[in-house]
């Protein structure tokens, strides 16, 4: 168990970083806006919402785009 915990945490951190980078790339390249027809935030989340989710979501979107969601998470 002492080995699995740190490895699992590293896998989760790398996965979260990959999700953030992918979402930001889809914004920058215009894929999301082209597919949906307007700018919409990409929400990077788990089963619960907390500060880390708000930070990841902010990082995954252009500045200000996810403000309503992150405010809801933080003030919930």
C-alpha cells in the first residue's frame, strides 16, 4: 500500500494535467467554438467540487470564461 498510494497520486496528477492541456488546446485551436457554435467553458471535474477543481477549470479555459462555474464552486 505504501507504493500504490504515491504512484496513484502521480497518475492522477498527470491525468489532470493532460485534461487541462487538452481542453486549453481545444479552445486555442477553435475546436470547441466550431463544434458548439460559441465559446463554452470546459469543466474539468470529479464526482465532487472543491478548490482544486476550480483551479483546474480556470487553467483549462481562456481567462474569465469559467468564472460563473468557479464562483459557484468556491461560494457554493
